[in-house]
C-alpha cells in the first residue's frame, strides 16, 4: 500500500503534531524521580507568560528537575530530531538518492575529528561544541568547493568528494584515538555515538533559531526540489533556478546537522530513515515530506532519548540504530518489489 | 512575428570545441520546424541554447523578439517548453504531480497550485490520453506513457513554442504517431510553434513545414522538406546514397537509403591516397586498420605523411625532400592511380612544388574514370598556394563530374567509402 496518508496531509500533520506533544510530556515524566503528569503540566504552565499568572509558581525539587534537567534535554532531542530529519529529506532530494544523509558532505566526520582534537588537548568542555562545529563546517565547505565544476555544483563529484573527506576525517580521528589514553578514548567514542545528557538551556537558544530558520529555508525551496527530481536540465527549462536551489539546500542542511551534532555528538540514522518512512507515508512531494519528516524525526529522537535515559545512558546513536535498523529492514521487506522509495 | 532568431551563434561544452558554429536561424511564429543531422551535429545543443541552459559564446538568441540573456528562467519557461528524449525520476511521484510541475514558472515561492492550474493540467492530460492513469506512480509507467506525461507537462506550461528533443525516438511507431499527431493538431489549431529535433528523417519530412539540416554545427540547408531532403544533401551530410520518394497517399516525402555494396567486399578495395603536409596523419593508419589496400603519392621524404606511410609499410611514390615533383614520380603516381579502385584526395595544402598531384587527380577523373573522394573541396582556395590558382580551378572543373564525391572532413571518409559502388570503371 503506497502512501497511505497522501490524501490526508493536513489531518496527518495535526495528528503528528499531537503525537509529538504527547511524547514530550510523557518523556518529561520519565526518569529516576517520578513526577505526576498533573504537576508537570502545572510547572510548565506557570512558566508561560499571561497564563502563568493563574498558576502558583512551583519551587520544589520537582520544578528544578523538570525545568533545569529534563526540559532542555527533551527540547534538544526534539530540535535535533527535527533538524536531522529535515536535513536528510533535503539531501536525499538534492542527490536524487534515498541513500543520502545529513552527513553526506562530511559534517559528522569533520565534527568528530574536531571533538577528538578538543578532548585530546584537554580543552575546556564548553569549547568542544565550538571546535566540533568549526571542523564540521570546514570539512563541509571543502567538499562543497571540490564539487564545484565550472561554476556549477556537480552532484556526482560532490558525492565522491564527500566520500573521500569522510574517510580522511575518520582516519584522522582514529589516529588521535591511537595516541589517546583510555579515558580520552572513551570520551571520543562517546562523542561519535551522541548523547543528550547534560543539555543546558544555552544550547537550546542557539539550536532553536538555527532549526527554525534552516527548516524554513529548506521548506521555501521544497517545490523547486520536486522539479529537480525530473532532471536538472528539465528543471531549468521549467523555470527553476537549479544552481541556487542546490546551494541553499546543501549549505542549509549541512548547517542544520552541524549545529545539533556539535552539542549532541553524532546521532546517526535519524536523518536517513525518517525521510524514508515519511516518504512511504505521504509520498515524495517535498512540500509534504519535509513537515512530516520534521515531526516524525523529533518524536523518534525523543523516544530514543527516553530509552537511553531509562537504560543508564546508553549512547543515543546506539539506540537510534537498534530501533531504526530493524524498522528499516521491515520497511525494506514490506516494500520489496515496489518501485521507487 | 519571429519566434526564434539566432544571430551568428557559436557555442559548445569544451573550450575551443564549438558544437554550433556561427549559426543563423529565423523561425516564424506558428511554424513546425524540424531539425535533422547526424549524431554530434548540434541538434540537441540548439535546444539547450534556445532555452538558455547553454549560453552562447558569441552571437545572440532571441525568443519572441527578446534577447534571452536578459530573461529570467521563469520568463523563458513561460514562452518555451521542452520535451527531452528521456526522463528519469527516482522517487514515486504520481503522473499528475509531474504534469502539475509544468505550472512552476507561473507560481511564486509560497504559492500553491490553484483551481486554474489544476484545470490546465487536467486538460493537457486529457489531450495526451494520460488522464486515466493520473494517480499512478511515474516510475511504474511504460516508456510511451511516461513520455506522454512529459508532453502533458510541457503543454501545462502553456508555451508559445514547443521544443521536442528527439522526443519520440524511444517510442514504438504507434505512440510516435499518436504524440506527433497531437502536437501537429496543437500547431494547426492553437498556433503553437514547434521546433522538433529528429533522428528520423521520415518523421521530420512528414510533420514539418521546414527542415533545418545541420552538419557539424553549421547550417547545411534550411527550407521546405523537398528542398532539403535531396540526394545530394544527404550524401554530403550523412555520407549515404538515398532515394527520396513522394508518399503516394499524402504526398509527404520519405527517404530510403540505398545499399550499393556489400561492405566486406569494399574493404578489399585499393585506395590511392593523395596527401601531404600531415593532412593524412591518422587517416592512413585508420584506413589500413579498416582493411583497405593503400597506396600513396607523391610525398616528399621527411614529410610527416611520408613518415606515417613508411611506418605503415604503405607503397608510396616519393620525391626528394623539399623538391618539386618530377615527371618520373608523376608517372609512377599515375600508374598507381590507374591500378587503384578509389582515389582519395585529402585536404592537403597545394603549392607549386606539388601541383602535379592536382594534375594527377584531374587525370584520374578524366582519363582513368576513377571514383574520386575529395576531402573538403569547398575550402580549396584557403590552401591553394599555387601562383596561378591551379588547384582551385581544377577543383571547380572536376567537382561536378560523375564519380567525384565530396566530404566535409576526414571524419566522414569512412562512411563515404562504404558507399562507393564497384570501384574502378563505372
């Protein structure tokens, strides 16, 4: 059954938004200290301007647990899930290939190398996101400029350049691992599998506007992305500024991914399977695919992070893989024989 | 009104390798023009040029009176729509979604398809018999269905000009006719101008008011089908012998190639090559590899063509370095011409020193009745350095003789050779 929700886009969008919200509230209740839903809602509402007037301010330890520890973490999970899924949808569109991921231009390998450098040289912890971000962007821009052929962005050259830079940065990271002591090794490996623990509000204030603006830019060019699927020459002849669309999509999606992984470490698989799953639900039209991917990705990562918290902080990238890969295989089996993802 | 005007357009993909050369073209509104020519003659490049996918290096392209270098992609797409040879789409869009993409040039960034857009797409789908599978996935359609969807998308652009780039070459004869008939009807009833690139000469002859025959990026002929699809044009451009007939039913033209030879026989023929100055550089080797028996003359020792011939063990009449051809060598040369089946004359530079080679060509034609293939006789004057322009005059005299053929460049020699009848006396 292809695209079961295709004809019901608005309803699906609403339903998924509700699902995201419910998942967030349930996640807030999970943890070593159990807090009743009633209190969670009260604590949250008391913090909202105007409405908050009607609720007495909560000051107990529950309030601190919810507002200082759980809420930022869950929000970053939501933001990361949205950013990575939107980024993946865009990359798969630009590359016209369902195998493309947010990390195709080397963002994750570059970021991991940056983090490894930071850990190896004992940089203060608050500088790790910065150095990871710098290396992620440098790697991405190198790949991007290698892929420029006579003033145009050549997709197959870009793919190969990305492959090469991914290998190079991974090899450099392993070189650092080789010379590291066991504690540093553990930290580096942990970074390459990602974690949302210890999220602080400042991370939200940076990643939230990037997510909003980035997703907005990707969405603004989503119809152009549809037309590009029928071939770049044809798209030009249909009035699409192909080169501009590709540059905006590639740079924005890499930036989306780079910012979140700088805070969380590399969380794989979300940006690959969520666009897939969404495409199976609503079809390949990017105007529908991108919003649905965002909600599904945000929900998925919050669930995975909840699992991570409940299991003694197993790296969240491990959980996305453990959940995601079997689901992916299931979709694969179910859709064998059907053409086109 | 002029729909397309090309002024001295030169363009291509690689530097210094122009695909279109100083091309001029004026296409009137409401016309149905066919573009034909061999592979690599620049047909598809012309379509890319008209839609500004490829910018001209020199010259200007005007669409509906406006220079396209000043138009936005959307503006161009509102005037001209293209149906390419094939389209590959990796994600499963429905046929209707693909057709609606034809409205792209009319929509703002955040605008969605409205009622009117839907209506236009629907009408185009009904016109192309694609409406009934509008909800099917595009990558599950057959080649013919898919191509009709792409035609529907082009019509949804509501263009004044439709450009077909070998749009029907993958389709079976029934679908070919169906699509071309639909488009012809739009041309006649709705004043849609059509420029259609064809591989198939008969399809071009059948549907087009005028035909542009391209040869290596240059306009070889342009006009009504019966003026363009003639035996002599086809021989010059395609290197084929063809018969052009009138269709008994509707009077349209059709072309059928004539086989005068069996190719394996022709390869045992002896070809005498008159060359010099490096003009036969790769040709000699290729001829030997193709299995022809080769002789060559008269070449000065140390000439690069001589070195090539010597290396390939080709029997060659030679002359001392830097000296004029003597009577003795000239006679040997004539003997070889007499013994050969075909005389091949390259585009070598002629001076007073080797003018006897041109005399030999003339004797080959007049005295020995040989079949002669001249490479690029049109530009003989550019390489004629004789004091009295002997070479140019001789070429003028022999060019229309029976048995004398011409090709534009060395590239075309092989195809032309295959079409020589028997060799020797006619």
